[in-house]
């Protein structure tokens, strides 16, 4: 039977990779719906006090973007996330299932602590292989739009220009911050998700979970990760922007934000990020769990 969060019987390590593309598909649909919140979040995080600030808040950011670039301006950088959504989910869920299959006890139970460690491993792996280059391109595209003369004409043109000027390392700006962000992201999410599912199932490991309950648990896990690591997300965004050269490294970026902008700057973009992440995690976990249930029926391993 296909492995699952919390409890399972007879884990089948060779099957969990089949589930990952479905998580990617769910992520792609979710990104198309909620990307404007990601755009606004990134713009607010890039907006420094010292410059001075260009936006007075979420509404002003949306208003200015639509005035100068139309509604499509709110989707600047979408392609970089779409192209990366399926491989990101494939790495995330594939690695989590691989690690969790080896971390469960003899009864097939995965406790919360091990769930956190498996999530951490999954987050670090997705950060290195997919998320860092994907996020770097996305942030540069969004930042480029605020320039007087935007340089990037599209996804492939932008990637080509970045690599031509900076080499492959140009797509890996802010790697340390991205690893810290994604590692803590997935550690928190899988820890919360595993804890809630274990609590819900209680002494019955085979208890079915309604998709609505799964979505609620996913939204809670997403919210926990937002409040837990938004400071790392702000640092990552700054390290990947067009002004990244101002910072020597991740630590220097954090110190300069604190010195010149104060503690509140580490939580810029929290509200739009909260909306997108909660929906994102809820949708992906619902799709993932439902696919697992189907595979449990059609592909049993006794």
C-alpha cells in the first residue's frame, strides 16, 4: 500500500514518485489563481525604506501596477513559477516519502519529530535543485518591472540574459537564504500536517480523512510556515533582487534590514503571502492525499 503521512501499512517506496506530478499539477493551478498575491508580496519585500518606499501598502501596490502595466502586470514572473511547479513538487513529495518510509517505526507510524526532519530534508533538496533558480528568476522579473526601462521581454529572454551576464550562478543568488527558507518551510508544514493527522486518526491508523479536513489541516500548516519564516523569505527576496549586490551575504542582508528598516521590515508581505500559501498548501495536500487514496486501491502491495 502507498505510504502516507502519519500511519500506513506495508510502505511501497517505489510508488511514491507517481504521486508527485499530481501535486505539481495542483500547484500549477493554484499559482495561476493566486499569483497576484505573490507579486504584491515580492514588491512589498523589495520596497526599501531608504529609497524611499514606492508603495503605501497592498492596495496601493495593486493600484500602481494596474495603472502602469495593466492587470497582466500582476502576473509578471508567473512563468518562472509555472515551469518550476511540477519538478518542485516532484522533489518535495518524492524526497519526503523516501525519507519518511525509512523513518517510520515497525507499525508504520511517523511521529511529529521525524515528520519535521523529513520535511526539512525535502525542503533543502527542493531548494537546491529547483526553488533557488526558479525564485531568483521570478524576483528579477518582478523587480525589473519597476525599472524605468524593463530589460526582460519574457521568461526565456530573461533567463538567457541573466546567464549571459552572470553565468549559471546568476540564477542561484540567495542560495543560503533559500535553503534556510525552504528547509524551515517544509519542516514546519510537514510537522504540523503530521501532528494534526496523527491527532485526528487517534488509535485508528486506517481512519479516512475527508478532503475538507485535509484542506483545513493544510491551510493551518501553511499559516504556521508563513508566521514562522517570513523573515527568511524577506531576506531571500532581497538577495535575489536586482539590488542584491548591496549585500555581502545572507547575514549582511539581515543586519542591514534590521539597521536601516527595523524589525517590522522582516514581516513585509506577510498578508498577501498568508493568503497564497494557505490556499497553496491546502490544495496541494488535498490533491496529493486523494491521489494516494486512488493508488492505494488500484496498486496494492501486500
